[in-house]
């Protein structure tokens, strides 16, 4: 059985939990108490030297990066609906997985970490700068979803799970875009049982 090390307030963790739950893949979840520094312990550093979550262990195989874990699970379990193997679906899935990490993720972290999780210790100037930069990214998403149900085709893929995990995080800072295509897409993903099971219990 897979061993997953995760933290429910981590969008990277939630996207992996979403896929595991949605695909009905058995796993054991080990919650890493990041707010108490659990990711910095010597024990966890032996599991993930980057002191980040998630980490997936499959026997002797250990994987650190969330999108790599998503790809690995899809290939391992032949989840072609979630990870198209060829054509435009494959190209778009890969594109949006990388776009999410390269264009959206850091800005989201700068906003939510500094405005929400760091409290009075947050760098509000960094958060404000990130908000200015992230708004054009929402326009890119909105335009791409014109005439499309999902980012890589007519069915949800791991690209949607990856993007939606970051969009959920923006709710903490009241920055969810209110444009029609993004709202329609996000609501559809948010209603998936696997996505629901990934959310922090508050």
C-alpha cells in the first residue's frame, strides 16, 4: 500500500489526495504537522530532504514533487482519463501542469502565506506585488476555458486537480476570481468526491 506524507493545508498535498480518492487507490496517509515544524525533523528529512510535502512511497520508490506523483500514479494505474497519453489532451495536460507550477504557484504562495498564515509577520508588500502579477494569470485561465469544460479536454485531468488545489488556496485570501468560466470550471472540480475528501477539516 502507498504511504503518503501530506498536510491538509498544502495545495500540493491536496491534489495528490484528490487523485488517490477519486481513483479509489488504497493508501495510508501520514499527516505531517507542518505548523509545529514536523517537516523539519530529522525523521522527516530522511523521507524528504526538501522538507516539503507531499511525499509518496511505493515500496523502494520515493517521490517528492506533487505533479510528478500525479503522473506516476496515472501511469502506474493506467488512468488514461486523468492523464491522456497522446494528442492534444496530452499536450494540454502537460502544458497546464507546468504552467500552474511556473506561472501561478509562487504568486499564490506569496499572497496566502504572507496575508493569512504568517499573520503579523507576513510581508504584505510581497503579497500586494504578487496580487498585481497574478490577476493577468486569471485572464489567461479564463480565456483558455472559453468553449472548454476543462483545461485539457472534455473530462477532468490531473491538470485540473493541480490547478484547482491552488485556486482553493486563494479562497483563504478572498482572491478567487469571479469570472464565469473559472467559476463554472472550479465548481465542477470542487464537487468531485475526491476533491472534497482532500479538503482540510475546519
